[in-house]
């Protein structure tokens, strides 16, 4: 393995052209230090929504960096969008940013220092993510989930890879359709290929986006991606990726208890149905309290936690089963690469 001879870098940003994009680009334009060789902005909106005019304001905040910026189209999800960006990069390093982050005021300086200090066998350098939380109250369930990004490994909110390493491992796996697990999968393949990943000192701010009451329910689709991770990296992928194991086993147990209660009630076995229903209620109550207790406990937050805590276990179970079926034939990544 040989290191890149320079610290030249490109910035790749997949975007759905949300309201956060202008702030992201403005922070990048204002950061002091060596400028990126190129900025690749990948428009990942579905084709019917991809109005080019929506990019006019975000691009205008780039100032003199606008001349170094190219806009490409994808529309096939964040993994495919980043791969589109990788193919366009000619710089030794590719720094990924999400479109809802804001790099620090000295980010360019700090990034170049991180890259210069990278050993020849270092394939990637992760940035430090800071998530601002309200100081006047306890954070909500959604805010705590976003704050967990500050402890996560290898997330593409701010992650720089050697461009040739990305190409050697064939970039991101586009079977991951969401911004979930595709970053951990890539990092595990890079590590398995013999490279190291280290944490740098540059800091990027990740504000908490507004979210609807049902955001946590929609997140359960990620359980299908966990099924793919198991196929690709084995049953111990959680420990390899240093990721929290989650509650999928408890969700399956709660869902099974609820389904059994309904089946027993339909079979006119009220005592057995009541016992199974008690198991479902106890599991659901424990889950709800685990989410309510550390939060602000406002009426709206408690209502949201109660409703979604009843719906999440069956949703998580369904998506896990869907993922297991869909990816049942996926070989381990080493077998596929052989």
C-alpha cells in the first residue's frame, strides 16, 4: 500500500435539495484553509421533483467556489449518488458531506492537516460530529437519536477516503437504498482490505432537523438493511461495525405476543389470549417508558412515544422479515468480490 502524494481533496455532497443545503454550502465557502480542488454536488431527487431552479440559491452562496462546482444527477438513493460523485473525482482524497451539516470555520485547514497526518496505510479519516441540543430541557427521542451520530463510527456526514481506495472496493453498495448502514458496509470492506480508518480533529456541526411524529416509525425500514449487513458481513457484524445491537429481538417477541393474543382470542381461548395480551402490553409499556423517561415528558412527546411504541415492534419485525427474504441469496462480500 502506498499513500497519496498530496492532500488535494474533492468534496462530494449528495442532496435532496432541502432547505439545509444553502447553509451547508455557505459554511463550506466560509471555511478557512486550502480550497477543495472540486465540489461535486449530486442531485438525488426523484426525476419528477428535480427542478433545476431549486439549486440556484444554494449554488449562489458558494462565491468563488462556484467555478469549482459541478452538479450531477442521480435520483437512485444516497449510495448511488455518492458513487456518481466518486466517478467524477480526480483528486487524491474524496471528502463526503451530508447536505444537512455545517463544517466548522477552520474545516479546510483542519481537513488538510488530518489528511497530511494520515499514515500510508490509512484509507480514511473521519471528522468529529457535534450535535447541538437544547439546553433548557431534556432532548426528545428524535433529538437523542440525532445526537447519537456524534458517537457513531464512519458516518458520511463528514468522512474522507482516499479516492483510489474507494475505487478498489467498488464504492458504496447500492443495495442500501437509504442513508443507513451503507457507510458502515463501506468501512468494513475498506478495513477488511487491509486499510486503517482513523479519527481526525476537524469538526462539523449536525443540527437536528425538524421531524414529524412518525419519523421513528419510518426509520424501522432500516431493519431490512440490517438483514443485508448480516448476509454481507456475518452475524457478528454489529461488533465489527461497533454499532448498537438495537431492540429487534424484543420487537419480534412483542409482535409475536400480540399476534398470539389475537389468534387465541379468535380461537375463543380467552384466558390464554389474556395471558399473551399481558405479555404484549408489558413489552410495549417497557419500550414506551424507555423512550419517555429520558425525554422532556411533555404531553405531545408522551403521546408520540405511546403511539409509536405500539406501532414500532410490528413495523420493525415486518421490515426485518422483508429484508431477510429480499437478501436471502446475497453472498458474503468477500465471496462476491472473488
